[in-house]
């Protein structure tokens, strides 16, 4: 849906310079922008490129205010954030235009409760006693188990499975194929036979407001207590989070991370791609675990750790450098030797 | 469903001390227990906490028999195992209560064979010639391919896909989104063009009794022979098992493990989280591969291996310790130097 | 479907020795072959085993032409490739036999365009404006978003999700549970609150001809430009490919590989199992990244890299060898010491 530059400026707290018009329909990169698109420039050195693009308007920092531009500028203290918010604004209008309500092929249990404004698309299934709040969209083929509660303005993409009893807050986004609330990996071994028997997995999974969960990620329900994903935390694709884990607020968890059972992660922590965390550990508030760190011990708040087994990133780099130096020495020694032989 | 303590005691081979009553409906942790819940205590030091909880009854070891408890005790030689079995007992009653039979929106091929007592939930699809035995449940959106055979008392969760020709034994549990029997990653390269052409993947996938498979895990069918998962083996979420792999009986395979094609894993092996095993290797009976071990050579029976490339765990730890000592020395040397400079 | 040996010989460019017959129905390994099966022998030393099998005919190299065989031989310069092609030939007949057209429970948007010969199986959903070409098959439960284009002769397996706007070329195979075109992991942080806000993910995902994508793999759409998977590239199960990534032609990407955002991979590159590549890097044409390489810097064309952080494979192996030698020395020193003590 079109928005006027004036409305966008108010929404993203920017200052409009130039003529207000109502032609902006979306956002784009500089390269592929059309005159219906908004672009952004974070750094002054890219402003010329933006002015050469076909974009209909440009979000830029204070540096652009003095430029004599041939099109409207939206001046912001944080252009990238303003651009992201403008994109949400232009996008938000879209889903509401079509397919309101419950599709004829969706299956909603008579004892489920859907507030007005809930969309349930083709072939989705909503179980007994589930409760879904206003503005939430359940896509094609998603299966919402018995007793699940979902807040308002959530987006549940196709073929997602949410196990019975899981709770989602408001504005949660769950991408296609994700599985929420599955049984944790818990067994008791029979000492006599050596066989494994299932340990009860009867805790819940609780996902707080504003969490986003990537495609085909899996988050287990608790064993006898709850698994919790804190407010505002963002989880990428193919991430595994085990039972009884507690993730803090506003964390970033990048693709293919694996978090073992009963781990506690503090607020604002960042776990880069392919990180693994062993069970029952604590990752402190604001800690940063570098790509592929294999964490086998507790990480203090604010720590930057890397390597496997993970240690402070600086120590890991030193160890790597030492081994590399030994390799170089060896090479040099060999070269000397072979030159010696040729003499 | 409620069960009397007397019935539970018999089922889990425990000795009831105190009054029999019929109020137990589930299991719980000490913290969240209500008076309808059963809890367990493996270690005497937690017995007081259990007696302070609201639990309706407590499973405990022989150490508790002499205690003057205010509620019934179930005395067991292995309290955790007894607790797990009690949980199964209390749970088993649940699914049978509702939704027996085939849902009206399920699609069952006329040439498929379902024994009585099979549940097929909304929108599940059962292919031509599939055969499913008594007591098995196929959840919403699961797709069972042509000619698949599934034993009795299996649970196939929502949105699972089972490719044509796959065989499952009895009491197999498949969690949501898992894909069983997909084509292996096999290609032949055309030497002239450098292009890859598909190598036939026409073996089957055979899953024996009592196997559990985690959410979004993938197990490939064999290329020209079968992929086999042995009886009682438990597989966590997001695990990949390649074509022609043979996994023994009663193994544990933790989340995000990747097992390459044609690997053989012996009985009772344990593969911890994020382990990788290169193709055509053999992992001996009872071997334990530590978290994130990257296995590039055969592992003997009973071996405890770790690191990458994996080696006996003790050697890997020694190597890590040596590098760490070199880092320390370097740091100390630098400190001496800088102090020397300051003098 | 049966094919005569004569027809197979022509199709795979092999020379038939022995009597033409029409009994071949499939391909097999030597061990499980029946007299309806074709097998192949790449190496002369396996020819006797093939002749002892029950196979109805054997594809073999020139070495077999002089043998006095009791059954037909197909002589080929590249037996494995001929075998792979024969398997395709025998298999290709299968799907066309049944279920042509659109299943009554499939949901095809009135503004979607399906060419003749497109199969849409039970419960699949095709969105508004989607366009699908002749010979393509969409399996049970697959969800094809609005505006998606799919070329001819593609196979989309059950429960796949393709997000709106994604483009697939001809002969693309997408295995069950894969998610194509999901939002990338992009956020802008609000400096004041520390909260993450969604950065627009409005680029497309473009998949060229002859690509195969494994079960439960995930490929993100671009942020403001496109994600591209080049012609002929083969992707295994549980692989993650981030936004804005460009993969070249005829690459192999093995299971559980993770490729971060904005990475460029050249043609003919090979990424072995569990490899990780950090964001914005370039992997040169024909480079080979060994199993579990953790790539933190650009890799030149033709390079063979390994380890973490990845370096030329030879250097990584040297470093490993040096550490192992230090461990051995330490062990020997300890042994000497303890022997010294005993004296």
C-alpha cells in the first residue's frame, strides 16, 4: 500500500526535506530501486550513488540535509533503523488486504477460541482448547496442538508444528517448518538390559513477545519444568534448543546453533553460527560466542569466547597463532635441510 | 487418567508404604508438583525437599523406607526408572480417549491397509499399498508414502514425511517434521562436462522396534542396499543420517549429529551433540564420541573419542593442554619483557 | 516399466554384447539383485562377483568385453555413469503412470497458472499468481506461495514450503520439508533500547536449472537483492544458505553445511559435510572445503582448505601433526620420569 512521505516521516521520526508525495510503495537496495522505492544511506560516501539511483526518496543522516537533492530526503539520526521501520510500515498493510478469517479447508476444533481478526489459511489445523488472539495469522498446513495459546499479531508460516500446551506471546514470528514444544531428548537407562526408556517430557515451552524463530528450527518443551525463550530474542534457521533451556531477552542466536538441555543464557547474549553449548551451563548476560564456539564450561557476563573447547577469544587466537608459527618454523627447517643437502 | 498408587506400584515394581489412594494423575518436578502429581528422589539428600513439596506421592530409594513420611512412598531400587515408567503409565491412557479412527479429512488410499485401532488425524495422507498396524497414530499433515509399512503402537507426529517403501517396526516414535527415506546424496560426475548426474537411490530405510526420532531429523534411504536403524536406538532433533548407514541397537544419537553415507555404528554407541562421522567408517560397539567429535577414522569398540580430527579423548585433551600451556608461557614471557623494558 | 536392453544401450551409449531381452525393470547392488535388475562393475576385480549375482544384465567397462558371460553385458567407457542414466530411464516412467492432474483436495488459486501435465497431489496449496510449467509434480502438503514460478519437470516433495516470489528453473528437485525463500536473519539494533528490529527481507530466491535440494534444508531469500543457486548445483539435507548468497554452477554442498549471508561461491566448488562459511566471504571456483572446515577468510580458486579457522589443508594437517608429536613427547618424557623414579 502506498504511504505518503509525510506519514512515513512521522512514523520513523525523520525530517522530510523536499516535496511530500504519495508514491512510495516499498523499499529496495540502491541497485534495484524503482521510483516507487525508498532507499537509505548510512554513510555520506554512498549518497552520490543513492542520488544516481532511481529511488523515489532517500533516508539519510544529517550529512545529507545540506545537499541540493533532486528528490525528497528523510533525515534521520539512525537511517538504517528508520529504513527498517519504514519497510515494516509499508509491509504491514499487505496481509490485511486479503484472506481475512478462516479458510474453508482449515480445521478449527469447536473448543478452540479465535478472536476476531485471526486469519487461518488453507488446511491449517487448530486443536482443542487452543486460544489465538486478534491479528494473528496461521498459514497453510500449520498444526497448532491442543491447549496452545498464541498472542496477538503473530505470524505462523506454513507447515509449522506447535505441540500441545505451548505458549506464544504477542508479535511472535515462526518461520516455515519450525517445530515448537517437541519432546526433549531424555531417557533413563535400565541397568539390567542397557535399554533406554523415555523420561517424562511434561514441561511446557513458553515463548515471550517479539521473538522470531527461523525455518526448520526446533525447540523442545521442558522435561518437568518449562523451556523459556525471552522477549525480543531472534533465532535463525535450523537452530536446536533443548529441554529446560532458559534464553534471556534480546539475544541473537544464529543458524545451526545447538543449545543442550538445561542451559541458561543471559539477556543480550549473541551466539554466532554453528555454536554448540553443553548441557547445564550458564552463558552470562551480553556474552558473545564466536562462530562455531564449542562451549564446555560457564561463560561470564560480557565475555567474548571462541574455539573448541571454547575459551576467551583472545586466548584461542593466541593458541592458533602459536601452532601456525610452529608449522612455519618446521617448513623453514625443512627448506634449510633440503638446501643443505643440495650443496 | 487417574491411577491408584497400588496399580502404579505393581507396574513399576515398587513397594508401596502408606495408604493407597487413587488421586495421582501425572508426574512433575519437585518445584511445580501439585497433590495430583508423583515426584521422585534418586538421592537421599533431596528427600526433605520432596517432603516439603505438594506432591501427592514420592518414588524414592530404599533410604526413604525408614522415614516417617506424611504421604505415600513408592520404594524402588531405581527411582528414576520407576518414575519414567509411571509417567508412561499415566500418559498411555490419554490418546486412546479421543479421535479414534480415521478423520474425515484424512486421505487414505483405497489399497492401503489399516488395522483396527489405527488413528489417522486430520489431513494426513496414506499412500497406495501402505500397511499400518493396530494402535498406531498418524498425526495431522503427515504424509505416508506408497508401500510404507508401520508396526503397532507407533506415534507419527504432524507434518512428518515418510518416503515410499520405508519400513517401521513397533512402538516407533517420529517427531514433527522428520523426513524418513529421502534420497541419499549420490551423484556420478560426467567427466566431459563436469556436471553431476543422480546416482540411483533405490535401497530402503528400515527402522526397527522402539526407535525414537527427533523433530526435523532426516534419514536417507539406501542407494542400492538398505539404511538400517537398530532396535531401541534414540535419535534427537536435526540429526542427519546418510544412505547405506547401519546403526546398531540401543544407541544414543544427540542433536545435530551428522553421519555420512555407508557408516556402520555398533550397538550401544553414544554420539554426543554435533558429532560428525566421515563416510564408510566403522564405530565400534559401545564407543562414546564426545560432543562435536569430528571422526575421520574407524573408532574401536568401547573407545572414548573426541576432538577434530577425532582421537582418543585423553590424547585430545592432552593436546589442548599443551597448546594452552604454550599460550601461558608466551604471555609470561611477554610480561617479563615489558617489565624488563620499564626498568 | 520394463525397457529392452537394446533401448537402454542406446540411451546410455553402451555396446550390447549378448542377447537383447526386455526383462530389465530396475537397478540394484550386486548383493540384492534379482534377474529383473541391472547392476554395474567399475573395476575388473568385481566382475566375477557380478557374474555370480542374480542380475539380469551387467554394465561393465571394456575389460569385460572379452569375457564369456552367461548373460548380456552393456560395455561402457564409464560404467557408473551409464548405470546412473539407466536408473533414471527405468525410473522416469513411474510417476507418469498415476495421479495425473490436480487432486481434488489440492487448493489451486484461481489466478495461478498450471500448464498441462502438471501434477498437484493431495492437499498441496498453490498461491495466487504462481506459474508452474509442464511435467512438474507438487507433492502432498507442499505450499507454493503467491507469485512463485516453477519450471518444467520439477519434483517438489511433500511438506515443502516455497515462500512468495521464489523462482525455480527446470528439472529442480526439492526434497521433503525443505523451506525456500524464507526471510534472512537481518535486524537493526535500536541503540537506545538494545532491541532488534527486523531489517527488510525483500529480495528473491532464484534457483536455476537442474538443482537438487535435500530434505529439511533452508535457503533464505535476499534482503534487498537476490539469493542465487547456480545451475546443476546439488545440496544435501539440513543445509542452511543465508540471504544474498550467490552459489555458482555445478557445486556440491554436503549435509549440515552453513553458508552465512552475502557469501559468493564459485562454480564447481565442493563444500563437504558440516562446513561453515562466515558472512561476505568469497570461495573461489573449484575450491574444495574439507569436512567441517570453518572458513573465516576468502578461499582462492582451486584451493583445498580445512580446519578451523580454515587454512590450506596441508597446513592444517601439519599443525595437527605437530600438536600430536608434542603429546607423544610428553607421554614419553613422563614414562622416562616414572621409570627413573622406580629405579
